[in-house]
C-alpha cells in the first residue's frame, strides 16, 4: 500500500491530480482501514471536491476515532459554510491532541 500512496503523492507533485486521485482511491479500496490513505485522499480532494474530501476525512476518523488531523481538516472544510461545525471539529482536534500528544498540526 505505501507504494500506491507514494506514487499518488508523486503524481500530485507533478500536477497529475486525476491520476493521483485514481491511485489513492485504488489504495482506499485495497486497504479500507488505512488512515493515511484516507487522509491523503481528503487532502488531495480539498477545495476542489469538498464533499468527497469530507467523506475521506470521516472515513479516516472511522478508522481512527481520535485522529486529530482528520478532525482538523473537517473543520477547515466546514468553515466556509458552517462556522459552528468548524468550531466543533476544532474542539475535537484539541481534545484528540491532548489525549495522544503526538499530533503536530
């Protein structure tokens, strides 16, 4: 799985976002419980496809319910249209970070 993710990240860095998305979706199908795959997919989709990015970050949280990066990015996606929801995700981020102490955002 790391090979697909690395190839997707390389494609993304070269501006081949469609191919990067295809590879990350393939990786998500092959390893549905891999948090990193869902986080990378969400980051790739970001502003261009916020509904799909939100789904990827929610899937990352399903795999790891205390994932601060997923919660943070859900807040970023929510901010333009729902400030209250964005603040709630930010609160979750802070709680998750205080519990594990391992996340650097």
